[in-house]
C-alpha cells in the first residue's frame, strides 16, 4: 500500500496520506497540482504534515476524514456511539486499500469500517463510510461525520436558510474559531438547511476567489458544519443527524452513512458546474426534451370539474403545453385539505366515470398526463386512518399534533408500505400517467415507529427511497417530481430517484430570481421546476407583467401555473411566444454551463447559460429594483470564450415594450436586431451597456460565436 495517493480530475487534486496504517488523511484538496513524481508526492506529504505540538497527545495531531479522538483530535468526532457506555472512542487500523475502497478495523471496540473516497470525472470529491458491528453486543450509533480540510485562506462561510415560499436564502459569515453548525431536524431535507455549505477566500463571488463546498446527499435529518481550532485545523463536515436510539447495530449489522459530495472551484460558478456535470453524467439523468408543464393547482385548486379541466387542457395545448398535470383533489373525499389524504382511489363523487374522460382528452391533444400524490401522509379524517390508526407515526401512545391537518404514514411498517405501493401501482397501471408530482407537506414531528415509539426518521427516509425505487422499477417511463411544500426536499439522494424538484410554492418572479439562482448552485436547470403564474402572485399578491414572469421561468424546466381560460388574448399570445422560445432554447439551457455575473449594483443581476463548447449563450439582464445609477452602466457577460468573437443582440420576446411602460432599450446604439460583434474577452471584461429597465423587469441577450 502506497503511503500517498494523488487523485486528479477536471482541474482538481486530492492528496491522500495512508502512512502509519491509521485512517487516511487529506493532505491537500484544491486546484490541480499537476503531474507529480513519486519523489515529489513524498515531499508533498512531508511538506503538508502537521507539526507536533504536544498538547492533547505527544507528537502531531493527525485529523483523518473520519476524525478520531484517539489520534489527539478533540473536536467533533467522526464516530459518536457506544456499546453500553464503552467503546465510545475508536482507533481504526487500515487493513486494505482497493482503489477507492479502504477497509479498517478496531479490534478493541469491535468495529469494522469501509470508507469510499473518490474523485469523480467532474472533479467532485465523493465519500461515504459503512460502520459494521463486529462485536457480540449491540452498538448504538449516534453520528458518523465525514470531513474534508479547507486551507487558512478560506475565511468566509456561505450557507443557506429559508422558509416556505422563501427557500434557499443565502447568508454569509466570517469563518472564526469554533464550530459553525447547521442542524436540520424536520425529517426532510428542509427549507432551513445548509443545502450547500461553502467556505472561500475573502469576498469570493460567482466568478472570483477560491471556494470549497460540501453537500450531504440525504433526504432526512442531517448535520453540516465548519470547524476551526487554534491548531490551524479547518474542517468542512457533514452526516446524517440521528435521533436518540434511532440506529442500534446488532452483531454483524452495518450502518452506511449518506454520501458526502464536495466541490472546489475558482468562484461559485465552477463549484456548481462540477455538480451539474456529475448529475448530467448519470445514466438515469433525463435525456428527452423537458416538456412544457401545465399544472392545474392555481387554476382550479380543489374544484375539479371535467368540462372546466378539458377547457383548461385545450388552452394549455393552444399555447404549446406538452404535459398536463392534475393536482390535489381527484381522490376519495378530498374536496379540501382536511380530509381524504391517504385514500388513493379515484373519487366517485367528482369522477363518476373515472379519470378516463380527462386522460383521453389530454392525450388526444398530444399532451402527456400527470397527477399529484402525497403518499407519505394521511388525514385523520380518511378511510385509511380510521382503518389503520396504528400506521400513523408517533412517539409511543402520544399522537403528534397535526400539521396541515395531516399525520405521517409509517412507511417503514411493511403493511403500510405494501398498501401504498399497491395503490400507486394500480393508478399507474390503469391510467396513462407519465408523471407523478410527489408532494410532502409537513415536517416529521414525534416521528416514531409504533408500538415501541422508537425514533423513526431514518427508517422512514429509507422506506421512501425503497418505495420510489420499486415504482420506478415497475414503471420506468414515469417521471417523478420531488415536491415538498414547495422546495423542502432538494438534495442529491432524492434526485437519484426523481426527475426534477419543485423549487418553491412561490412563483412570484421577483422572489424566484433569488430562489432559482441558489437552487441552481447545486442542480442544473433541467431539474428545476420553474413556472409562469398569473399576473397576481398566488402567495405574495405582487403583480408582474408576463415578460418578467416568463423570462424568469425560462431558466429551468419551464411550466405554467395559471388559469389560462381567464387570460386575455394578448396574454395568451405573449405566453405562446415565450413557450416557443423555451422550446427553441432548451437544448442550450439544459446542457450548457450556468453563469452568474458579479455585478456591483445590487439592483442589477446578470445570469445566463453558455454552451459547453462556447458556441452559443443566452443571458438575462434583470432589474431587481431601482438603481442609484441612471443609466445603469455596463454589464459583463460571463463565461464566453476569450478568443472567440460573438454576435450579441437582444432576444425577443423580452426586448420589446411590455405594455406597462417601455424599457428605453431601443435608444442604445447596440440594442438593435443587428446587435454588435465583439470578442468574448471584451464582453466578459468591458461588457456592454445595459438598457434602462423599470424595476422588476428583464431583457434577454443572445451571444452566438461567429
């Protein structure tokens, strides 16, 4: 076994130290070090090894990817657990290394460990630990925390907070000594989760600075942290947040941690691009054009009527819709959100002839048919809850308080799992359903497995994965959206089993500018549900013209959430033009590189997509508010190839007056159909003059290599 391993991919180096038979240490993670000889690698190991300080232990304190107190590390342990109060501290010894797989044992503690550490082709570090109880008595697992080091130059932390209808709000802090920890205990990925925890050099931006970031691929409770001590050790770490007593390993049993993903880049855009390329390389990644979705929720809510829905489908097809999704209210007694959830039978009251008349009409218009479900939840006022009250998750005999008039169905219970699987399988077998909008509308509170009441978020999360996996096995052509009160479950583990996420229940275009940008920090546009709503937002009651609403929704998996039967002819005409533009641009939007400018004026934002080969690009220039400047000055167009020339021009339909005032763009000398031709270096450095825009407006710019 070599003492040092140097992994390289896509401009990233990872240097692993295996000397001494202890768990591997990361000596370097960052920009590519180039090809190093064995002598140079050995010298690198020496140069990066810590100095002995003689405080907690004599000699050097070596911090492994799974930190151990036995090595002198007195920060957050890699493994927290015990065997009846014993074996709380591990001292693993590596026994074999086979490529990315490292096997280690601690004979005294009676534990085995399998570590997987790899560098993906896109330059992501990917690691996981599997802990096995090799002893003769139970071992309680409280945490398994994987870590990666960051250098002293990383002095700022960026992570995210949020709430319903305001998901993924960025927040920055200085990275000081101590522990910066973000815990999520909601039972799902959550609004108020770190999402992506990034550490970077002072003032790092979209296109500047160095950034090191981690993401935990887990859809239940999780913990993400940045830790720095006075011995110059700086770690980014994460793992599943296990509730007390949730995982107890019997002899021979194992606990696999979630995968931890980590990305290094020069600027946030490069960090994101590594995630995007990794996701796009998966065999399961959606490869067909992302269809224009028309969802019925904000058009009809629970008021299902065949003639009304057929008229809505006609209007959807007329503007270019390709997928028609029937939302909540089609099943059981579900006429509002207080009853019927869990009774997955087509309502005889609303649909006396079944869903066939609607599905026939929709597919006859050339559109796919989709439907809403929320399989993990149940209303107490439902036939299912009355028949099986013991299927509801609870901490012993005490039921949790309801939320949105719901309780959580314990899918780790085999008979509950089998029932829901049978119902969903029957639905997908009977009707031509090509798409499930899979919702999850409450946090998991007092989520225990009955009758014992043992904590059950871990088991519930794994059961949901099994349910999704089995449905996809039986119905491989059905796509699934992860919706969780909007964007409450967005992570790489749920995306192994679904085809897109719903960014937020708020489709106010101004709010969406930020939420979509930061959702895009982890996942590419083709996996992000972005819809055009009515002129007055359902959640904020703010009004926007259609060009701002549609231009915002363009950067994602485009859809419509609007009663089109109430739209004016002018609105329908404009919407049709935007749908056509989306269809024209989606090959670029859904394969290109997402880019974001670092514009100094907070009132102006520039973002876009550049083709991987640099041949084409589309940008949005967005006025989020009124600027202190008038006119706003030049904006840079990021991500273009320095040595290629580009024909830059305004792109319809976003370059014309929107009916509420004009944008003055036509007064700019270059703001003409013939545009201007300049090298990418000039466009990215000097930029182009931006048009004056009213607040909460945007225009599009196309840049094509010549």
